[in-house]
C-alpha cells in the first residue's frame, strides 16, 4: 500500500521522534499521557539529538512520578494512579530512547524506573487489579489481571499481547482501559523477550507463540469469575504476528484481533536492505554479509545502535544471524489455513512496518476474518493508528461484542 499524504503536520522533523510523539499522544485516550506536557517536553529537540530526546522523556517521567508519589502520600489515589500511569508510559519512551545513546548504561536503570511506576499504578488504581504468575515452561510469566466491576458471575475477558518493545503502560492506555470500560476483565503480561522477561530474566523471543498463548489461556480460563467461553485475545504491532501464529494451533479463543495484521515480521528488517546484500544471504555468504553491514553501520552509528537494540530480544550474534532468526517469524499459507477463530484485522493507511500484510492475512483467512481499514482522512493512518485510539476502540470492541454475543448468546 502506498502511504498517503498525511493531513496532520509532523510534531518533529525526525520521523522516528514524530511517530513516538503521535504514539504517546494516542495514549491520552486511556489516561496514559497529557498532550500539553508531552508537547512541551519535546519542543525544540533537533533532528538526531538523541541525548536531548532521552533527557526530555526521562526528566518528564521523573517529574510526573514525583507528583504521583506526593498524591499517593496525601491519599489522592485517583490522581496518583493517573500520574503513575503517565510516568510509566513516559519512562517507556525513555527506555527506547536510551537504545540510541552512545552509552547504553541508562537502559536497564530506566527500565526499572518504568517498571516501578507501573507497579505503583497497579497498587493505587481504584480498579481491582492483581499481580499474577502464569505457569510457562519450567518457569512463569509475570502478569496483571484487572477485573471488571460488572457484577457478573462469569465475566468475558480479553488477553492483551504486546509488541516487540512496547511498555505495559502503553498497552494499557492504548487498549486495556477501553476494554475495562466496556466490561471486559483484562490480562496483560510480559511474554518471552518482552519487557521484564528480557531485561530482568534474559528470556528471548520465540516464533512459536502457541506455546505461550495456550498456557496463558489455560491460566486465565481457570481464574475465578472468568467465563472460558468468552476469552478473547488482542495483539498490537508485532503482537499481531504472535496472535495470528498462535491461532493456527490454539482454537479456544472466542475471537481475536490483530492490530495490524502481520504475516512476515522480517519484512520490517529487510525491505530497506539493498538487493545485493540480500543475495549474499541467499547464497549463504553470512561472513561477507556481516562485513558489508558492519561497514555501512560505521557511517550510521545511530542505525547500528537501533539495530543492536531491536536484535537483542532475538538472542543472536551478527547481522546475518539476526535476519535469519527473524525470518522464522512468519505465518505461512499452510498455518493461516488452520485459523478457525473469528478474526478482526486492522489495516491503517500508510502502514510503515508491514505494508500490505493485513490484506494478505485477510486473504489467507477469508472464511473467518474481517478487515477494517483506517484512513488519513480520519486521522487514523500510520502503524497502529496512534492518533485514533478512541476510534480504534470503538470499531474493535463493537465487533468483539457482537462476536461474543453470537458465540455465547450473551449481550
């Protein structure tokens, strides 16, 4: 799909900065940002000034976290919860910003600040929330279960699957809060290679997410008050791949959403690589590929640091090894044919990472899927519709409500 002309002026001349600002502004819909403080903190940062970019977000997050602590100490739980959520969200941007610094020493400490602000949000939010441990392999995955205040004996529940580097605060603000408002209990968790699993346990990504979502479903379905026949799953960004992959094997979800549809994760890594480099990979000339890539990275240290940060969850050494690993993250035609779960697939105009893949997933799953387009004219273009999360929630949850009603007979 050819990106359309954006009707909204950029917030930054740096494309990555601009997208990050849009993404955070979208979290306002779920209480995860305040536009004024975001725009004030990022005003005047020059293109490529990554130190200033990190500093702006880290200082903003720290200031809001202090305000949250003061509100909590004074007994203002609602104000404290709102501020802690925003602080965790801003620290999440700072974590990603730290990946582009010359020295990565700030990465882990900043993540811990993000994690602590999230834990403080969970502790003071008026919503019924509990920290849970989800049995997984020989260990467990950290999760947080938010119970809807509907009074229903057996509740419908939505499992949220994050992307490759998003924060839990961002996931909650973009989707979780909207689900809770509509009477869904919500589970968020860190899967392999995500957040605390990566930074604290050194657990890496895996492509076969049926081995993740099956135990997650088993855990959620066994919680008191959860209706096993009304458990749905949602995946944002790269989570769209993980959900689609798992659906080929796990058929107990009442419905699923991929936001957007993703069938080949590696496309976001290889699309911009020269054909000559890709040919080296196809010929098995990994050493030469690494040499050529290394030479190119010398002229773009920022790109090299970003590559290293995004490669970290895959646990690979070397450029070629990383690309080969990422190429395992694909929903083949045969796998897609096994998906029987009702599936909503979002497709934003101007999708930057996986253009055309939502349509491809919809074609491969046409008997069970619904494709929903978002446009620039609606202010809903770009990856995950960052400035249209309210509109996204309306379309996603209206569809989900109807699917659950059709499947269970419950309104």
